[in-house]
C-alpha cells in the first residue's frame, strides 16, 4: 500500500480520514481505500490517468456507491476548501 499511497500523493490526491477515501478535486475522482488495496498499482495508475470527460465525479468503490452516498460525498467535497 505504501507505493500506492505515493502514487496517489504524487497525483495530488488527498486522504479523507472520516470517509476512508482518496480524492482529487481537479480530476474529480474518488477512490475507496478498499478498492485501492484490492487492485494493482498498474490499475490505479490507469484509473488516475484515465481522462474524465464527464464533468462529474468518478467514484471507484468495490461494492459500488449508492446514489445517496454519492450525493453526500460530492456535496461534502464541493463545500470543503
């Protein structure tokens, strides 16, 4: 996980302790710690580098993310500095 954290940090992802996620407001991507642990470093790099043309947040969780949870996350991250 140490190398994966370095990958995330070098790509300006921040850790959200309460939610146990890594997020980047500029690329609008959210990764759960669980999905990071369950996938390879190459997978993580591919997803980070994958272009987000949607204009909305891309959320990567193992078990998906309910609409309610997605809305909470987005609202919380959009409000924070």
